[in-house]
C-alpha cells in the first residue's frame, strides 16, 4: 500500500514544474527524502539559499499536488538549501535575518492557542513526559482548554502515557486530535505502528512536527503543553521559529550530570529568545511504598540551586514514587487517577504557578493601562 501511494505521490510531483529550470521537480532532482507513512507524506524541496523567497510558491504547489492524491491524509513540504550554486552578489532586498517568519517558513502556527509552553530537558530519562502529561491534566482539571502535543518524533510516548492507541480520524485534509483526560492530544505515535522506527533526517522531522501543529484541528485553546524531545536539536529550533512560545519549563533530576544538560537547555531557549518559566526537580527523593522512608537516591536540591544560579524560578520538586510510574505505564496520570494524593497535589501546585507566571508575563507585555473615569 505504501509503495503504491509513494508511486502516486511521485507521479503527482512529476506534474509540478520548477520555473527556473523548466523541468518537473522529480526529474530535476529537487525532491529530497520523500517519506510516506500511514498516509502522512513529508519531503523537502532542495533549492539554493538565495532562492528561498521565490521558491515558496514552488513548495506550496508541490504540497497541494501531493495533498490531492487519493490516500494522502496530509502532506508537509519544507525547503532545504543542501545544493549550493555559485555565489552571486548579494541584493539588498534579499537580506533577511534568521528567525520566526524567515523566507520559506510561512506564517506562525497555532494562532488560536492562548499560550504555548514547551516542557523540555537536556537529557532523556528524567521523567519529562510524565511531568508534561500530569501538568497538562492538572491544567485541564483547573478548567482550562488544554492541548498536549508530543513533539518527540523519534520516541513518542504519549500513546502509552494516555492509555490509547486509537487512530485519529480525519475531516478533509485535517486531522482531529484525540480527547483523553480532558485534553486534546496528538502524537506521531497515534499515526504509525507502535514498533515502527522513524528513520528520518532533520528536514523530515521538522516537516512532521509542523504537520502535527498546522494540520491538526486543535481549535481554540487556553494553553498547549508541548512535550519536547530531549536535547537541543531540530524540534527545539522548529518550535522556537514556527510558534509563539510563551515560555519553556526545564525538567531535571538532582544529580550533577542531569543538571549539566539542564543548564544547556536553559541557555538554548535563551539564545532563541524563549523565556524560561522555571525549573522542576523530578525524582527529588525516593519514597518507600512500604514504610514511607525517604531516600535521596539522586541527591536532593540540585535543581533548586541550579535555578537560583541561572536566575530562573524553581517551580517545585516531584518525588520518585512507585505509584507515579505504575499509573503512567497504565495510561492513567496520577493527577486524574488519584487526585487526593500528595503527588497529585504537587503537580497541581506546579500547574497553578505556571498559570500565574503566564498571566504575569502577559500583563507585563501589555504594559500599563490608562483608566479614565
């Protein structure tokens, strides 16, 4: 099925002509990294960097042609500059700074979302996804319209965390997000088989992430929590350039090796102009399920001290408890499954403080008001 669909996609692209060479984009060798997975199509159009602005209509035409192919649920095309042409004198009108809205990127995504918050970590294994899911559910329980986006294309965990492998339905060329625990949720894991490896290069990852934001019918939301992949790579750059991030939350465990990577995460968001809302210390201490004794397996207080050193707020600490892990594996976030517990209360406090910070930042951005009575 995928092979037939790929052939149909290539045939459609053979009808799209490059205005510069006069050849179709396939025979001209402009199509790079074509990937067809479960009706989702991503690929790149290779153009010289200096042609980025005038190549946007070509990119859009290729995307429209593929989207019209029967069996294609959605199509995402990005421009890449892998092929260099001889240098030409720079034209003043072509000068453009990198950043949001640069040539070939199009308009900012998710315009109906009030605030978009990235939950990130410098390294994997610190419980970032569990933290992101529970904060999102806590916000929904507080009465907000909440979206939860799994931005980890290579290792999506949202299907497991939310306890569903349901395939999202489509309406036209729009994907309808799944509803679970009061959230609207979307992950690449809902669109591919559980054990399918995503062996994609950077442009394909960026294209898939843009598709999860731009072609999903999110609707109006008060807040969207984005579960970022670990590290400081393509997904982080795409998010900072393509959506108006209200801020980022860094999750870390207390030990030095995790804090070193968390420090890099803070500095990365600062470099791309995204405000760091605070740091969370996860697995702050281990609580024995039998006797209740607490042990500082990974140390304690390291994230609090690091937040103070970096000049960002410490949002709170979360314990390493068996119930959190068991319920996460079962697809029932502890905030919803056991709201009376101390662990659920800790997530609720962090969610409440996050709401307060977003409101404070929004008020500061608006500036003082003049009231005439």
